[in-house]
């Protein structure tokens, strides 16, 4: 099984109206999500763009979100902003370093932490317009010009991070090492030329 090693730079939780998250030293994970976080739940309501009709109650595949320092730097450069984006500003629960293409981790990959906590990657986290509008109010370009509400969405395409579910409860601390097991199709599911 292929593994990557990364470091937890910061952890966040909260439910601020501007979608940001407060930085913490430690976050506690239960099977329904992160204690004290707006996304903690086994279910959520579908919104426009989901496979289900808007308002449908469905499984919550977004119990946590993560970004990487490498991708945040890339987004900040693309936005041409005078101060770099932070994980707190973009509403992420985890900021990792050492995974330059975090947003491309395959579904089913597992993040394992020293406490025994485990997170499963469900999908890439596409940038949303609401977040773009909030960031446009806070940031300016290097030349002092205001940002457009769509600047973040365009700059963060395919680099916005990942979301997923809690598989094993535990705690995650700022500074922890995280082992990432990349999902690979099990051998018994793979066809060989002579398997018919």
C-alpha cells in the first residue's frame, strides 16, 4: 500500500457566519464529526448542485475538510493577493504540509493520526461562491485593487482541498504527523488477462 507522510500545521473548528474557522491547539473527533464544528452531523441538507433535490436530507460526506500549505500558496499567487490565504479563512478544519497535490487524493484514502483517529477521503472540495464573496471583502490584490467575488473560485479550481468522514474517533493536534494511505483497488477486484 502506498503511503505519504504529512504534518498537521494547524487545526480549526467553529461556525462563524463568514464560514471561517477558529484555530485551535487540538480538535476532538467523534463519529459524527468534529466537536464544536458547524459541519458535525451524520446527515446534511442537499444544496443546489447536489445529486439530490435541494433540501433533501442526505448522508453528510463533509464532516471535515482539509487544505495544504502548498495549495493555499498556489491559490494565493493566482489571486495576486497581498497577504496569503490561511486555512482558517477558507473554512478548513485541517491544514497539512507535505502533500503538494492534496486535492487529488483518491476517494477512499485514509488519514491516520497518532491518537488513533482516522479520516476517510470522500471527495475533492470545490470552491464555493459564498466563500469567494467573503474573501473578496477581506483581501486586496498586490496593487490594492478589490477582488471580484469569483476570483477565489477561479483561482482555487482543483486546488481547494478535500472533504470526508470520520472513521475512527480521536484527537488531532497541531504538529501531529499524519500517515496517508492512498486508496488502491484491492487485488481481488482487479481482473487479470486470464480471469475472463
